[in-house]
């Protein structure tokens, strides 16, 4: 096969499956093809917009710079004369140039020479990037980064720079050998592999300190020297920290790049953290973290940050705490990763030393194990006397672990079953009488249907129809989905905590006539809890990944991984009727797809207010109030006194005892002025004062509310036309 004959997709896939970490042909992943939006193979090759990674077939540079002996004249004849650099073999080809072995005759040493790929001298942008690579590398003086010695241009116009030459092999070559059963000594054990990545992370942490982002950390860019050296090379795609020029550009290697790089978002320190962790994943399991034979599915997984989870056998071979570090560093949402390589270094060193790590909550048992290792004779001597204490500690540890449950995916929906899927798993309601009543309707009369494998909402009708999940859900709730506005207004609504928008919490994207805002409302009165500005209206025909969440008393909403709302509601709607979610069509034609539903069990250790809260949810206001008052009587200094007082006032108001409720809310404000619950108490008291026509006192309460800068004030929304809600 010649360089001009591209290898077939099937051939590339078969060969990659056989070798996993082998370098694919240069033409298999061209930047031009990527820029045109056509996914192709070559997932372990560096790609950078506007640059080719192939230097095959180019002639060697003409290095005719003269030696010192030639330029200085009268020197001993034994000093070398002629060309300073004697060109050796080609060592490799990277994203921006080729690397040759060279003999520096002036300094009498072997060096590596990197020359810009052909045509770069005629491309100012590529030339500038190449020179910046040399400058960036030269100022990063660290044992894990190759020093740059010189930069020049040859007589035939090839720009080059020289640097230290490492005798050894790349980490990518080591992985390939290990895959074939010939494990190199440098990566013989799990500890050896972590030690290699730790050295790389330390070099990257230094670069981050100097405000440099590498963007292309991968096994092929990590050199392992014959004498224990570990060096990170190829800084050709590096950018400055905080640079905005990388947004929209594609740089990095597909197998290891972060979701934001794959989505053409600006890279930062956390992107390098992801690349380091992806490399460690490959090193631990001898396979890349993400793969799919279908290029389009591969890129979809990369953009969403989906990895091929380790099998049970793979997990058994890697310590749990180490895997926790890897998975935290590879979290799809960069805000949940380590903030930079320095934090990753800290956790890896802690793992090596047997200390607590931030990626995993430290437990009593973890601390006991570390104490035992350091004080083995003392532990053995006192084992019998401590047996009972250890048993109790173990029970406490197990209870503590149960408190911190993780999210579990309980259902997914891709609408592959067509309209039948809607009928079986969803229900529809029509909102009538100016948002005051919800009426159940058949799916086929709801303006919701399935088209092209997605739920389709026809917004051309004046009808407002809700599509709700019909299954049973419990505990905390998180919903993720992909929405694509097609036409109409940019009013895209969804709700959580009810089977229709009237009874739950509603997130209004572009509602109330403000297409650059998102508003959170509550209940039948559409009480506005919070409003946030969006950078731009939702664009037609663009897919957005949405996430809404109700966890404890907190509501959250995120768009494309960026959290835009987080709000805590002390009067959280509760009860079985508030355990669902859904979507609304209101003047906007749109599609919904790839729905993922996750739940998290409530903590086993319940609050002392849980029982009266349940009574209140069942509208047993008097019984709930009595339970709150019992708590206040027996726990006057308890952690939840402020909340209990507030909820006593809430019960009194629900019983129609307005004067007593006003007094209790005033007590709550006076006794707990710095607590957030005081703000809610002021709102409740002002509302009751208005109800009793005591406008002067209500005006004073609202004035007090205006002086409190710590909370967004809650407003009662007036009913409006459908287009504005």
C-alpha cells in the first residue's frame, strides 16, 4: 500500500483492535477531514487544526551551519571543521515536525533535532506555532521536560531546533510490548506504572505553574530513558493558560483528549489532567479508555465523556483507590476533576504512601489500616483489648458509607420503540384555564410523537401539553437529555417533582418573554424562586445536553455541562406525588432524545424533623406542629432549631392561625438573623401581613428583605399568556 492510497476503514479498525496502542497511518486522521465534520480513524495520532502530522516523503534538511573552527580560523587542526550538525536517522514524526538524531560537532555530543514539516516556512501561523513550541519548551526548565539548546533555519529554509536526545523508548512502545506479553521492567508493576505517570504529572504541574497547557499528553509523547529518565515531549500544541484562542480549534489526540477538547471548547489545566488520567488508564488496563469501531459513535462518546468501564477482571487487578483517582481525573464535567496537575500529583503521592486521597472519602477503616502499618508491634500487643472498639468502629464506618450513596442509572429512553414507547412509558396532560388545571389526555392527542428516533413536540399549536415519565421513582432524582429546538419561540420548559408543571418545580428556558434567561418557579402559583441570565438564546437546530436535579433540598440545572442554577428550597415539595419529571411544549417545536434517569437513595440516618415533615406533606398540620414543638422543647440548642421554628410557623399558617404564625416567623428572624431560614421567614410574615391588610407592617418587612443581600428574593408570579411562561 502506498502513501497515496488510504487504508480502508475496516483495515484500520482490524489492525487497531489487534494492537490497541499502535500508531496508525498519518492519513488516517487528517485535520482537514475533521474540520469538515467527517469522523475518521487514527485515534492515537495527534491532530491540530491547520496542521498536518505527516512528514513522510520529505527530504532531510540541509544543515550547513559551519563549526566554530571554520568561523574562528586559527584553531588547532584536531577541532572539527565543516558542518556543525551531522544528520543521523529519523527518530519520529509528531504533530508539527520530524525529529532526527544529530551529532553536534561543536559541543561533541549527540542531540535531537526537530525540523518543521515542509511548507511551514511559507505558512506564518505554522511557523509561529513551531517557534512558540521551542520557546515554551526552552523556558520550562524541569527534569521531566527536554531542554532546548538552539533554534535556527537551514539554507533550504527548514526551521529547526535542537534539544536533548533520550536513549530509550516511548511509553506507547512499552504498552505495545506489554500487550504482547513482554512487559518492560519500567512498567512491570502497578507501582512502577504509577511512578511513571507521577513523574509526568509533576512536569505538567510545573508547566501549569508557568501558565502553559500541553493539550496532547499521551503514551507516545512520554519517553522512558535507559537510566530511569521520564520526559514529556512534543509541546507543539501547547497554549497559554487562560488562552481563548483554543476555543473552536481542535488539538490533541482523540484517544486521550478531554470531552471539552473533542467538543472544540477551550482547554485548560483540567484538560491536561484528563489526558494524564487517560494515559494512566491505558497503562493500567493496556487498552484505551474509550473506543468504538464506528467513528461517529466514538466521537459522540468522547464529547459526552463516556468511557468503556473496566470489567470485573480489570477492576480486580487495580486497587480501588487508584481507580477512584483515575475516574475523578476523567470526570466528563471538568469542574469535578482535579483543578490542575498539582492536585493530581498530591493524590497519587498520597496513594503511594497509603495516606487519604481526595478522590475517595476517607473512612475509619482506611485510617486504621494506615495506623497498623506504622505501629504494627503496638497494634499486635493491644489487639485483644481493642477488639470491641474495632467492632464498634467498623459498624459506624459501614453506616457512614451508606449515608453517601452514589447516583445510579435506573432507566434510559432513546425512543427507538416509536410511538409505542411513548404510550408505554410516558403520560400526557394538557394545561388549561390559564395554568390552573392539568387534564390527562391520550398521547396521540397531545402534540407529542416520535419522529426519526426522537420525541417530537409540535409547537405550532396553541395548546400547552406536558409529557411526563410514568414510571415509579424514589429518592433524589437526576435527569439528563438532549434537546434540539427546531422552530417557534425559544421557550423550552421542563419540570421536576411532579407529573405536570403546575404541581412541581419548572425550569423556564427563555420563558416570561426573556429569551436570554432561565427561571425556576414552584407550584400552582408559579412562585419565582430564582432567575439567571444565559449568554445567548437557545439556537434553532442545535443539540443541547441538559441536566436537572433534585437532591435533598437543592435544585440544579446545567446546560452542556455548565451549571446555570443551584437553589436550596427550605419548603421542598415532598411526597409520592412529587417523584416524577417531564417536558413541555409551549409554542416551540423541538425534539427530546437520549434521556437518562438516575436516582440516589436518601440517607439512612434521617433528620429528627423527617417525621413531622412527612406529616406536613400529608396535610396533618396540627400533628406536624406538635412534633416540631417537641423537638424544640428537648433540643433547645440543636442544629435544626431555626428550621423547626420556621416550620412551626408554617404549620400555624396552614391551620389558619395567622397571628400566631406571624409571631413565630418574627421569633425566627430575631433568634436566627444570620441563618438563611430568616429570609424565608420574612417572606412568609410579609405575605400574611398583606393577607390581613396590614400594609404598613408588610412594607417594613419587605424593606428588611431588601437589606439582605445574601439571597435572591422570592416573588409571586402573576399568570401570563402561554408564550411568556
